[in-house]
C-alpha cells in the first residue's frame, strides 16, 4: 500500500463489514423481539419483573455480581424418554413379554439392546423410564405400540448436558429469557454457580438474605464474600423486628442487636427470586415434570 | 526499515524528538500511575479468593467492583494512552516530521486521565454500566472519546503532512488503530451507555463485538505496529518481507473484527458460527506475525540483556500465545470446557500485561532517552523490570490457564459438586497472586524511571529559567562593551 487512502479504505471495509454483521444485523433481527408463547400453552413468556425485582437488577449490576456468576445455562442436546406410569390390570412380566415381542421389528433394532437391559433391571415399580433415546421417531413408534387399554405411558422430551445435570435448569438459555433485562448480565466466569434459575432452585427469600449476609452460614465451603453492607445492624427495639435475620451463634451480632436487610438487599433478593427460566419454548423444548420418575 | 529515515537524519531527529517530549511525558506519566492503580486493584481482587472476607465490609472494594475497575484501569488507564504515546512517536519518526499541534496531545492526556479517574471512581461507587470492558459511566465515556479524537487529530496531521511519503508496515497497523477506536467506542457507547438500551441479547452481542475489537484487534494493531518498527531498528535487519506484513495486516483486520461471540451464546446460531469461523481464520495473521518476527530477529546477532529488545521480543511471543488461546476458547469443541472458567481471564491478562504492556515498556525505554536527550536515570532497574515482568506474567497467567482447564473439566462432570470444581482452582489462584505482585513491583520501577526523568528535566528547566533571569540582558551587555571600547 502506497498511500494513506488505501489504509483508510481497508480499515473501513474490514470494520464496516463486522459492524454490519455483528451490530446492525443482530439489532435488526433481535432488536424488535417481542413476547413469545410457552410451548403447548397459551401463556406468554417472559413475565415482566415486579418493580422491586427491576430495582434489584440494578443492585446486581452495581455490585458486579456478574463478575463471578453467569445467568446462562448450556445444553448438549435433547433426548426422548419413554416413561411407564400405569399398567392397569397387567403385571410387569406381561409388559416385559409384550415389549420383547416388539423386538422382531426391524425399525426398532437400534434401541432393542438398551430396552432389554432396562427391562431386565426393572423391579416392577412405577413410574418407570424404560427407554432413553435421541431418536424421537422410534420412541414415538414404541409409545404407540404399547397403547393398550389400562397401560399408560408418557413420551417426554428431556434436555441433557452437564449444566442441566447439576440442576441449574430444565433447558438451555435462549434469547427470549433476557427480553426485559436492562442491562443483560450474562457473566463470563463461574467462580460461583449459575443463577439463571436461582428463583426456582432456592425460592426461600430468608435463605437468600442469610446467604448474602453470611455465605458460610448456609454454604460452609462458600468462597463468596459477604455483603454485610447491604444490611443494618441495630439495637433491638421493643421486640425483635419480624424481618431480622435468624443467625446462629457464630454469625449473630452482639447481644441486644439485630440484623435487618436494607431496601437494597430486599430488592436484590426479589431480583434473584425472579430469575426463573423454566418454561418450555419452541426453540428450547422439554416436557415439564409432572410425575417425578 | 524505512530506507529514507537515515538520509533524513540531518533534517533533525532531535527536533522531532523534542516536539514529542512534553506530550509523551504527559501520556506515559499518567499511564504509569494508572498501571500501578490497576495492578493494586487487581491484587486486592486476587487476595479475595484466598480470604473472601478481606475488605468485604467496604462497598467500594467488593470483588464485583474491584475486578472490573482493575481491568479497566489497566486497559483504559495504561494500555491506550501509553500506546497512543508510542504511536505518536513512531508516526512522527516515520513521517520525518515534528509532531503537529504538540500541545493538543498534552491537553488530551490530562483530559484522558480525568476520564479514567471518573470511570474508575464510577465503577467503585456502583455506577458501572454492567457491560464488560465498557463499564465506565457516561461522563467518563464522553471525556475519553473527546480526548482520543484530540490525539487522533495530532497524529493524523503528522501523518498527512509527512515529509517522507513512502509508507512502512507500521503505518498500516497504527493508522488503522487510529480509525478503529473512535468507531467501536462511539458505537458501543451510544448503544449500551445511554438510557435506551437495545432489547435483550442484542446488548451482549454489541458488547462482545466491542470487547473483541478493543482488547484483541486494537491492542494487536498498536502492539504489532510498534513491534514492527522497533524489531528491525534494534536488530539492524530490515523487516522480513513487507508483503507478509501486508498480508498479516489485512487478514488481522478482516478476520479479527468478526471474532468475539462465544460458541454457546444464547443468540441465533449464525452469530457464534460466524465468530468461530473467523477465529479459526485468525490463526493466519497470528502465524504470519510469528514468522515475520522470527525471520527479522534471528541471526541479527544482537543480544538483548534485559533491554528494550527483550521486552519487545517477549511481547510478541505473548501475543502469539494469547492469540492461540483466544482461538482455542472460540472453537466450539474446546469452548465447551474453557467457557466460563479462568482460562478466558488468563487469556485477556496475557493480552494486556504480557503482550501489550511488554511491547510498550520496551518502546518507552527506547524512546525516553531519545526525547529527553539523556540516558535513563536507572538503566539497571529497567533491566530488573524486564525480569520481574516477564517472570510475573508467566507466574500470573500459566497457573490461571491451567486452573481454567481443570475447572472446566470438573464442571463438565456433574458428579463433581460445584464447590469442589471451584476448589480445584484455588491453589492455582494462589500462585497467580505471586505473579501479580511481581508485575506490580516491575511497574513501580517503570514509574520510578519515568518520574525521576521528568523531575530532572523540570529541575533543569527551572535552573535554566533562573539562569536566564539572572543573566544580564544582551543589549545591556552590548552597550557595556561599547562603553568599554569608547
């Protein structure tokens, strides 16, 4: 390149292309995103946060909670699960014999081994997950084959992955989960656990307050710093305030004093409890658990 | 090497250097202070992982505020102004032209420092925007943007009126960087740092685009542009293949600008796919830069002995490593393990403190004696600075990268409880804090050299001023001489 114009041109084309691709296009594609509907339900998603929870997001932002916590769950894939919920007048042995009679079908070949092993280890208790497969069509076929009066089975879609196995959520996080977040706090490091579903996992506001005041009081090996500055330690008045934290001896304040959450602490907890990304969506389907296996 | 630079020496390297003295002292002085501030804040953040209750009662020093304040103080406080200082000098030297409007960068340097002060203070009092690498509140963003434009005016003027018309590879890198920052910073600030934020995940997408273009591309442009000037100068050999350099530049800006969207991001799949593909292609400029550097440096017979040459060579090695780590964490397969772990933190710290800071230190030690017209006050401490920083960077980054891999593997296995997966990182974090301490000691030596040099120069200025006041006026002397004759 012999002159300055060429450099300007190269830089403008290079950066302009990425600006169009990674700034303009996502804004056009997602900037007008609207409410979506929950899968197999008339409900809309996500819910608008309450005023207190919206203020709590600002406490979350101001204290940089996202430096250690993500709000994003990942998944590896989805699987179909066949669960037997009722046998009617039949005995488990009948069900075993019937299912084994299906094995002659060529189409079921990929799953016959797994089915045989599962049936062998079954002690007859219900509900019973007798097949887990990534092939939804086969699962559908078997589900229809065993559809005899009295026998009830359920075909469930289950998302899989390490994050989900940890109980951090029933499905991966998708764009719709963050529709109302201003700012979106995805986080980039997991020095603490993921919080995408903390409102489902730990819905007890008192637990959350205790955890913020003295993390080790509820999680003994926690590395989270305490957020004592979001609480006030004050002299007990006529009687212990109803909102005073119930701390054990190790973390309790001096005798005659009580620990009460400030407005900021309550807002932060309201925000944490509002983190519930647990409904099935078209882009991230799963079957909500109604009967625990 | 710019072939005409030697023939033009008579035109006055000294004049060019003199025009840069005050602007560079302002830029380097502020940068040295912010580097120390950033490293101290980083050290506080690091200690919190060994003792979570350390300073936890002070809201301003909670981990979530100190950690981003530390990162930003190093990037905005040190890397950018120091990089701009080096850029001004290199552009002026290559242009064979004294700096145009030399007082403008001085004003801009002070403005920039005010911006960083407001920004850092803003984060610490809880006014962060919450977007990584763009945490500074609105007031700081406006000041930083204005200050950058002022410096860019001076740099572009020097470039536009250059006496030496031929362009050298460093020109491409540095001039592109001059355009890059205002564009990305204005886009990101206007979209993410105003009252009307875009909806949902558009925010993190813009944030990733900005962070990638600043921390990866901008630093690479300035750092490598600087290295491509000094490596041939010091080794006394021309830069190997300027065709390669052009290739490296074009591939870096075209592919590098598209990186940054994590593979698992909760956005439409085409975005992370485009980014992963771009990251894979970014291996090309990284390897090209490595090859050019090796060809230029090897066989020069110049030993570095802890001098600027050492700093710059080590910086380029760190660039290649951090670039490869960046590609590894963008690749969908490996990002499954590395995402959300300390690995990403290790990569950015290697980029900031290993690659960029080392090249800037080397350049500053080369430039300072020239603009001040005298040797460094403590040349031995400058050498010690190299060994402290190089050792510190290795001790800081390698354990963090290993911790990231171990943590990622543990998190992939749901049978390992989260607290245990987190626990495997703690011993590595302990070693990395030692590294931080060494880097901080090195930075103190850097600041010492700069400030003693500045003070000596100011003292000399004052002395010459006093001498000028005390000296008899020239006319008076002439008159007296005449009287004597008569």
